[in-house]
């Protein structure tokens, strides 16, 4: 993520729609925005977190869980829970404050993931035994609290990855998958798997080492997705044929190795954008959707769709955002997308928007003839600014968004948009 980094195939056929229908008027009056939580105030003996770069996740009872990059009791970030109250409103509880020492992680960028037992898993960009970042687990205790366990500390040993920014995904067997943008055998980052063993142990297996030399992909900042056949898909900010980022697939083989295929190579000079830092989503037909952080027809990034066609992948630009004051404004698409049951896409921009240029939340509605209707649902202001991660949807169609800045205490917020 260029604004917050800790460290600073010939492309498939490109199909760009000749017309994208836009509606970028003022924030729609039908939308209601509700403050869920303002970060930056004290909660009992614990200091609240600040700068929530990652989005939240629901559990089965409607509680929200997330991470903050800064603050907390030891100034190294937090894991928090937001619980809805019967009379309305939400109550926050800090589940863990990360410590600045060699036994704990520090500064989580990542979204959390829940397993079927209700345990939480995430990554920290720094900290751990070797100060290369960690994978951690939070489990319920008999006393009603939460206990943290470091499952893996990344190290700069020429094989392991470093400084994970992405969240994790979990498969049916309880294995965890993630990416690191640094490290690995060739310096371009890794895709890794953590598998549970006997006695609570976990073992890491690096599935793929990205090569910073040549035309391989490198710098994977985003989380992965897993299809029904067990293939992994992701994006890289750098690398590829034009050194402007890629979409890749990793497929397991009978030998135990994983084979990489570059599905699309972005170009800084093309109309399809470049430097994707967000992850992908997969629809029921096998199409992939994502965002590029920059570029496109108007230089503010794009929303794209990749469609499998006869063994290759065709890209379609659904909307190009403008890097200026004309709508749809929203450069720096660091956030990914979420798809509802009607086929509408929702996303967020870290900057831009119709009011203060501090970010926005948008909807893309599919129309006839391949056109999409762009609607700006929120332009940053009272309820927070600069969202970095993907909105999430509840079963009623409400959107929940984290904003890394702004709010009552200027330390970021979680807010809800109801249709």
C-alpha cells in the first residue's frame, strides 16, 4: 500500500467498454450512515486502538472483529470486538493489545478470519522472534477472555517470507494461507501455508517463492482466495511482463508442489490500470473481480473483471476512476470488492470523493449491454476518512466500513451504511 507501506505472459485480450454509465451526484439521500465506533478514546484500563486499516469480520452471533495498526495499551496495535446492543448502538472491547517485544507481534494491517470454533487468526507486519512479522491466534478462555498464541514468526533466512500485510484464509481442514510481500528465496515475497499439528503445534510450508528478477510476479500485499478445486488466486503490486503487477493462480500438483500461472499482466501504459494491492473475489460463474491501485483511462485506478475464455483470461474494465475533481473521483483503490446476491459490487477509495477528497464508498450496478451504473454512497466526512480495506455486507444488505482516519477522536472509525 503505497501510502502506508512499511518499506517503501503477454496480457490477455483487453476489452474496455465504450460506455460506462455514471451517477456521481451528491451522497444519496436514501442511504443512512451510522457511526459504529470512533477509535482513540480510553476504555477502562486499556487504551483504545487507532488507525484501523483492515476491514471487520462478523461472527455467527453478529459481533464484529477487527485490528488497529496503532495505539492500544502498548502502542503496537490491537484486536477489538464490537458487539451490537439490544437498544441500539455498539460496545467495543479490546481483546488484545500487541506489545513491543520479541514474544509478540506488532502493527497488524490484516483483516481477521474466524474458524468454525470461533477462534480468530491474523497477521502482524512487524514483531515476533525475528521482528519479521507473525501469524497469531486468539482463542476463548474459560474465564471469558481471550488468549493470544503466536503460531509463526517470520525470519529473514533466505527462505521464509517477511512482513505480512494481508489477512489469512482458512480451508475446510483448518489450514491457513497467506502472503508476504518481502522475503522468500528470491526476494519477491511468498505464498505460505500453516497447518495444525499434534499438541497445538503449527508448521509452515512455503508454497511459492516470487522472483524479483525476470518476468515473475512479486510484491503480493493482498489476501488470497480459494476455489472449489483447491486453487489459490491473488494479486501482486509489482512484477509481470510489464513490471506493473499481476493476477496469478497457484494450483496444487500430485508431487506436492504448487504451479504458478500468471493470468493477467498489468501495464502502466494500458487502460486496465496497474499496481493492484487488493485481493480478488470469485463469482459463481468463475469470473474474477478486482481493483487496480492506479492507472486506467483517467489515471485514478479501475475496477476490472477477468473472464476465463478458452484457456486464457479476458479483462473488462467496469469503471475507470478519475484522478481529478470530476466524478467518479477516487484515486488509489487500495480496497477490494464485495459482491451481493443481486450481482452489485461495492468498494471503497482511499482518496478522492465528491467532498473532501478523503475517500469514498461506491456501488456498481450491472445494467444491460455490459454497462455498469456507478453510485457514490458515501464521501468521507463526519463518519471517517481514508478507508483502506474492503467493505463487508451483512445479511440485510448493510455495509460496514473501516476508515483509517477521522471520526470523533481523529483516529479512525467503523461505520455502517444502510440502504
